[in-house]
C-alpha cells in the first residue's frame, strides 16, 4: 500500500448538457464517462502535461490513473528521481499536489470535476517506461497483456530488462519478449515478507 495525499479541492469545471427549460434548471444531465479512461491518447496527453512539471520539481512520474464519473479521480503516482534520496513522503505528495493542481487548473485538460490524488508508487509499483523495466531488472513482475498471446493474457515471472526495445521476462524458464504496446499493465510483485 502506497502513501498518498488527496487534495480536497475539486478540480475542473462541472459540465452540464441538456435542456434548461424547467424552473429547476437542467432537465437532462450528461453522465458521460462513468468508467475508467483507458484510451492511450488521453493518458499520453496528461503524461505530456504533468511529467515535465514533476521533473522540474525533482520527481519522476511513475504512472497515472484517471477515472471519470460523478466523482472523478486523477491519481498521480510519483517517485524521487534518485533512489539515494529515500522514498516519497507526505510532504512530497503535498508539494506535488499544489503544483500539479495549479497546472491542471490553468490548462483544464479534463472535462468535468475530479479529485486529485498524489501517491507513492507502493510496493506493487507500476512499470511504464523502458527505464522502469531496466531499473527493476532482476525483480519479479506481474504483467497483463493488451491481447492474449500464446493463449495467455497474464504473465508472472522474473524481469530480465530491455533487449532490442523489447521487455524480456522469464516465465517458467521461457523468455518472453514483449513490446511496450503489448503490455496493458506491469507491476512489481511485492516481497512475501512485506
């Protein structure tokens, strides 16, 4: 379980659509987007906006999740750029929340209202970039593929690193070579003693 900071402010603008012909305001309300946003274009746009700001503050953007709906949530996972600096603290999360919240208020990239949550990556840290897969070579990982391959959609094995732009994972003695596009989600497996 990671450390996180939930900023109590609602960010973004409330969006209403429909007919406003009654004495009590809108007659129809648009409840579009009540599920998790999984489009890579939306996610990449947010990463492109947030990642440079975090880097300037000395943090790494591990990943982010965006859930839309009546009570939307943008969860941003951060880590320190250098492992020598220790783990993420509550003060780090508060600092990043203020900076990212201000950036999102100005840029307004997400329609509707949402909460902003800043979190440490946790023991089951997500792996997203080639640098992540290289850094955690030798660790046990759990990978979910975007499409089944050889009859499998989920893999668990030892991360070998990156070779020729492919993530290499040893699964039961067999080396799987995966492009980043084939990976829907990859996470470290927490040690059993944790």
